[in-house]
C-alpha cells in the first residue's frame, strides 16, 4: 500500500509531459512533392520543339518588320525629295516676284518733252502702233519684256535621250528636271520615269544629282522585274560613281537580282562583300539576312 502511494504521484506527474509531445505523423504527399519526377526523353524533345517554334515565330516577325522598315525607308526618301522640290519651287517663285517688284519700283514713269504733244515722238512723228492693237493717245511706250530667268524657263517635255544635247549644269534647271522624273517614279509611272531620268542623264552627265538619277533609273527597272536592264543600270552606279552613297544600295539590289535569277554563287559573293565592306550599316544587315535565308534554303 505504501509502495502504491509513492508510485501514483510520479505517474500523475509524467502524464502531462507525455500528452504534450505529439507523435510524428507521416505525410507521404509532402515527400512526393519534394522530389519531382524527371522528364522523359520524349517530353524533353517536345519542350525543345516548342521553344524552337517560338524562336522561329519571332524570327519570322523580325524579318517581316525589317522588310517593312526598308519599304518605309524608301517612302521617306521619296517624300523628302518631294518636299525639297516644293521648297525649291516656292523659293524660286518668291525670288522672281521680288525681282519683278524691284524692276517696277526702279523704272521712272515716262513724261513728254517740252513742246511735244502727248503720244508724239521727237520731231512730231507719232509712234508706231504695236502689233497687238492701236496705240492710245497719251499712253507711255511699252517696255520690252524682261528675258526669262532660269527658274521661269519651262522644263522641256520628255523626248528621246539621243535628241537631247548636254548643257551646263544650272542648279535650278537640274533640280527641276530631276524632280519631274522623280515625281513620276513616286506615282509609279515607271516607263515615264525612266524616260525622265534618261533625259536628265543626257542633259547633266556630270551634275550633282547624276548618281541619284542613275540609281533611280535602275530602280525603275528593278521594281518592274526587268532584271537584265536593272543589272546594267546598277552596274553604272557602282562603276561610274564609286564615292556615291548609292553604291551600297546598288550592290544590295544587285545581290537580290542574282538571288532571283538563282545565280547563287554571284549572289553570295555580292552580299558577303557588302557585309565585309559596309559593317554596321543597314544594307549589311539586309545582306546578312538574305545570306541566312540562302543557307536555310540550302543554297
């Protein structure tokens, strides 16, 4: 009995401590989540194919954007040249009006001499009537018409280049003839534009816009897919104007023509030369893009 009374308090003291310590519960789901299942070979291939497809879509969009940027670049150049032509014409018109006003203010009115009747010349002889009508009494003699200035002279209509003789490169006339042909190109009237540029080159073989005119003459044949003629005209830009900024553009279009004609060796040599000689330029990037396309196509 005494032994039981001694053991019972110790058992009662041990029970709260045993109840405060819960037994660990196994959680099989947490163990499964901690160790993910490795992917199989088929799943890895499928994942890689999805990534490649995404990259291909991105590259396709970039290529299309590059083409649109190139087209916009050409449109901007067309608009820029058109604006320059309008500014030049407006400036010439202002100068012509200013010159006429100056002539009118500098010319004093005609007054009859002493003892001379109005409308009578010296010696009492009446002045001869003008060819356009009868002279009115008291009317001042008509002043001869001022000679036409360079800006007033009309642009000669397009004719056969063989019938046009070279002339001195007058900046005003040169700009007018060039702008007339360029406007036709902007309107997509390619045959008339080619005639206009041919006339310009015949009149101004050494003008400041000659290289540009030669390039746009070639471009008019390129856009109509007259590739043999375009090759000849682009070659004139490359060989005749080696310091012009249009040389790189002419080389790029030459490489494109070789590509269209399936002359893979010439196309690769021309485009690779652009990449090597004009690094970090727009034409070099376009040439590199076409080279990558050729490699993808197996050429």
